[in-house]
């Protein structure tokens, strides 16, 4: 079997992969099975960073990492990746920074990563590149002469043609993607948007799951990412840290309905809209007062980016307003915590919550929705309320599906969830779990890798200029 090389912005963890979650475990397992190499950014910046990878052997696999200079970090990571591609691909043109310096830094850093990896490659390697940090990476490798199979998986949504067209370099960016052999997206809808762009904007030709354009052919397919369903369900049911968290949440709860939201603090997650929907619930349905308790965990992220700091201030204001208006000496309607929770505790928190409120404005997949369901007690499961704009909604139609912009609709969904019968909760849970088990993260990984193997067995190689 050929060696697997995984390329992603952040590498690892390897030792404690389980603590980081399903994706890390799935990748580490595949890398171990194939004596693989995991390659990416070290997470460090250094003024004197050079084109050099430090390599570390870690139990049947190797890690190779590169430092960035502070300028590279600013332009490639904070700039183009997180202030341009991230908002644009999530339909936030209003928050997108179209700065040419960022784009140039991004191209330079993608080329640097390719330059450093190239001499470490073996002729029969298979390369799997992850996410929006590395759209241009495959093309850089090809230009150096790499002929190995290279697959790419986009973890975030692919935007509609006219949204993408707002990016000054959209044509070069899409052209570069044709250096890959397989392009994986989260959903059929993402594939469809990519196909639409290529056919209508670049005059490519679609033929089933193949797209011909720029003298190259790529295979495009949806590979909806999953979680380690069995493992997570087992933690929620049996782990002692999960149990401790469960007890902490349920103690003193009485008959109150616990609602939970868990997110990275990000404007795509719709947390402000969620707070407004909760306020609407308290306003319009007075029977909810003192009878519900909403806990929102939002771990701070990307604090160096201005838009994230502004959002944080807005949420502080909204949560204070809700508690000031509706709270009482013996009841806090909304508890809002800016901290991450260990995975095991998270599993217990999900299980202790009768309603999981997952309402992103746009999300490639959303793994919290899947974790919430997997953590439930099969005898007495909670209800998932899920945004129609999360990729997960296509695999999870038995959730209560909502439009996150419609605060009255979300408030109504919360009431429906509160009063849902045990039988209906069980039926929905069982249907959801059946699919979560069949479409877990191991299945996602194996599916992608076997597609890449099949496609590249037959391909011819020509570099994209
Ligand atoms: P994103 O990748 O955009 O952050 P996902 O929902 O797809 O969104 O994945 C988020 C992952 O991070 C999930 O596995 C979730 O459990 C974890 N996570 C999110 N917020 C927190 C938090 N506050 N504490 C701990 N883990 C979190």
C-alpha cells in the first residue's frame, strides 16, 4: 500500500487524538496503517523562519511542520484564509477583506509549503490535502513536477457562483483546483455550486461526477464528514467525566428544560440570532419563564481578527440584556460561557440537555449537531433543533429544522421540542442514529481514500499552468 501524506494547516495531535475528536482519530488511524506523514504549520511564528520542515517520528507515523514568519502568518492565515475566504465562503461578503496583499501572501505561503514538502515525497505517495488554507497547494506541487495522486477536501461550504465572483482572483483560484484529482465537498449542494461555477463561468463540461476544464479532468463528489458515533455515544453513557458533568448540569434543574448551544465563537454560528430567538421565546410564551434554562458555551476563537472581537462585545450585551430583563433572584434564563469544554464533559452536557440548539447561519457540516444526537440517552432522548443552512441538515431531516434568521420560527421550534412526546423523540432519535452510525468519520475517510485510489489508477498527468 502506498504511503499516505495528509496536508492540513494544523497537524496532530497524535498522542491524544481522542481528546481532539473524531477527525484527528480517523486521520491518525489511516496514517498509522500506511506509515504516513502528516504535514502542515507548526503553529509557531518566527521572524527567521526558513523553508525547512522539522520532522518528528510519532508511533508509526511522522509529523513534518513548518514555521511561518509573522508577516506570512498575518497575510496567509489571519488575512486571506480567515478574513477573506472564511467570510466569503460563508456568504458574508460584508465582512470579507479583499486585500491583494493577503492574496499574494496566501499564494506565497502555499508555494512555500509545496516547496518544503516536495523533496520529502516518494514516487508512490498518495496526498490528501485539507481545507481552505490550501486551495492553491496542489497546483504549486504540480508545477514542481509532482505526479502523485492528490485529493482535496473542503471542510467549509462552497459558495454560490455570484458570491465567489466577488473575489478578485476567483478564476485563478478555481483553475488551481483542477490540479487535484478528486475534489471532495461536504454536500451535494456544494458540488452543485462548484459545477455551476465551472460550467457557467469557466465554460467547463460536466459529465456525471467528472468536470473537464483547463485541459484537466477532476472528479467531484460529496463526502459528508461524520463523527466517531459509537465512541462518542459510549463516552456519553459510560465515562466518569461525562457523568460528573451530567450531574453538575442536572443538579438543581428540577423540571426545568435545559437547552444547550455549543460553538466556537464565530459569526457564522448565528449566536446573536439565537439569543434573539430565545428572548422571543421568553416574551411570547410566558409559560417558559422559570421553566427553561439556556446554557450557551462559546469558546473564543480568532481573537486577533477584528470582526471576532466586535461580535464578542455584541453577545456580551445581548446576554446581559436578556438576563437583566427576564432574570430573577432565583432564576438565570441564559448562562453564557466563553470557554472550551473537554470532550468528555461535553458529552455529559449534551446528554443532560433536553434540547440541542444548533442554528448556524451557514456551516459546511456542523459536528455539534451530530455529537448532540450521539450523546443522548436512547430511552429518553432530547430533541435537536437544527438550522437548514448547516450541511448536516441534509443528513438529519428528523431534527426540527429551522430558519435561523426567523426568531419567531426558532422560538416556536423550542416550544415544539419542549412538548414533544417520548414516542416521537425516540422515533426521531432512532432514525438519526441509524444514519450517524452508517455515515461515521471512518466511513468518510475510507470513502474519500478509495475514490482517490480508483480515480487516479486511470488518470494521465498534466500540470496546470
Ligand atoms: P467548526 O469546525 O466551525 O468549529 P463544527 O461544529 O463542525 O464547527 O466542529 C466543532 C468541533 O469543536 C466539535 O467537535 C465541537 O465539539 C467542538 N467545540 C465547539 N465548541 C466547543 C467548546 N466551546 N468547547 C469544546 N469543544 C467545542
